[in-house]
């Protein structure tokens, strides 16, 4: 496991999938005990929503230029935030928190999410095994504009309703659930019962980029005709051609998809398709065959990029949806995050499963636990 000198962000945990968990829900469930001096912000449901910000469309920018004339987006950027992907239902139409609400929320969140607490019994203690030293402090901060969600469109700040699944997709979802049940029961049949994050294949280094507890850092490189985005998590790199070439043939699938880039004014626009079917569970059950992400990067000042993404999958959601999170420039370097697929844990967990089977243990009808091998989002 690699180490960071100033703010250490290491470790590896397995939690729920990318579109399923928000820090707001965690903070509201983990309010301080009586006498702790902190109270959760009262849900504010009055007042009409502020107009949602519109996605960048070739907006002007004062971004510096590369020697060959492209807008210069290079640097090391952090995208952690506690602002949730979706607006909590309790907030109704409230699109922006007041200053007092935001301050109370951050205090409650800091208490609820700190890894240095030792209350709550053994289970809570184990859950906080990676203490605060390893965590990204930016994960405890709301966006400066105090929005109640990263989702901007639809205007209610919520991901659109789902499309009823086909029988084929229902069968695939049942297979994923069966693998998760075996994993959670300690009875995996093979390495394929472990989701890609557990196997060190892919984690939060896939687009869209959303903050988690650590490793919320990306470095952007540019050269004539190419842009590279390297993520601290598993240090994967997307090498993106900018020369207008077509996407790969539809039968060629990749873990990070197939990305093509272009410039829209000073905005870098990336379109990604051709994801592997394995990513469906990590993208909230999306259909890899119809899943497409459009990302937009605009440098609005020397230390800020706006990162907007639109997800389109007509066989999963009733309409496309768009979210935005700013990236802040940091003056640090990336350190290696070391994990590999043939981790000894796989050997030990599979050996343990065979021992349990020999003792007659079976997978319960329902474990009541979250799916295996998520990625902290």
C-alpha cells in the first residue's frame, strides 16, 4: 500500500456501488450523542428551488494555452466533497442550503464520519480500521455554492426514474445478486464472485469521477492530439485521442470504456462508450450496451476546473441526467496505489469458503447486507 507524505489517503475497503450511497444520508443517520454539542440541520422543505445551473456549452475561459494552442487543463486536481449526488428527499425543492444550515451540516458530518472515534462497539471499531490519518479531509466539505446535490438536471436534483428491465436484464441482475449473496456469506464459488474493486481491477478510477473517502485525485497531461487523465485510485490512465477518429467497433469492450475527445471552445468534451458488461453493477445496474457518458472539463480560473457529466442509457433511465462538481488544484504529487488482482486474500477467502462448505454451511436466503465489492461512492 502506498503512502502520502502530507495527507495520506490509502487503504482498500469494499462497500456499496457507485450510485447508491451519499454522505448526507450517513451524516443524518449518525447524529452526535446527547451532550455532544452538535445538532443536525433541520430539513428545510420550504422555499422554491433555485434555477439549476446550465451545463457548460463552450463557455469562455481564461485558461492558459499549451505551446500548440489548446486550452491548458494540466495539473493535479482534487474532486472530494460531501455534497451528495442526489438531493435528499427531506429537502424537497430546496436547491441551496443557507449558510447556517451548511455549517451545521458540516459539523454533524465531521462527527459522524470521523474514523478516530472508538464508540459503537466492536463492529463500529472494525469499520473505522483505517483511521482519519488515511482519509481525505475534503470529503467533509460541501461545495462552496452550498448546492444540495451534484445532479443539476433534472432540476429536482434526483436521478430520473428507471425503465422497467427486460427479462434478460432481470436474469443478469439475479445472477449479480446471487454472486453478492455468496460473497457476503463467505461462500464464493470463484474469483468471479468478487466484484472488480475487490480484485483490484477497477474502482473509483472509472468515469464519472465522484468523491469517496480517499484517493480523490487526478492528474491531467496533454500533448498534441492527446489528453491523458490519470487517477490516483489504482493509478489507471485514460489515453484519449483528440483527432476525430471513430470509436472502436461495438464488440470491443473495455473496463474504462472507449473515449474520444474534442474541444468545444475552451471546454474539453469527452464521449465514452464500449464498456464491459461487468461494469453494470458498479453503475447502478446500467446496461453496458447502451451506456454512454459525456464529460465536460472547463478551466474557469487558475485553480478550478468545472467537471460536468451527462449519463445517457435509455434502457436503464427514463431520460439522460447531468451532474457537476468543481475540481480544485492541489500542489502535491501522486503516489502509487498498490493493489493487484491475484491478491492473497482471494486465495484465503476461497479456501475458507471450501472449508465452510465441508462443514455444511449454506448461503442464506437473504444476507441483509449490501452487495460485495463496491467502491465507496
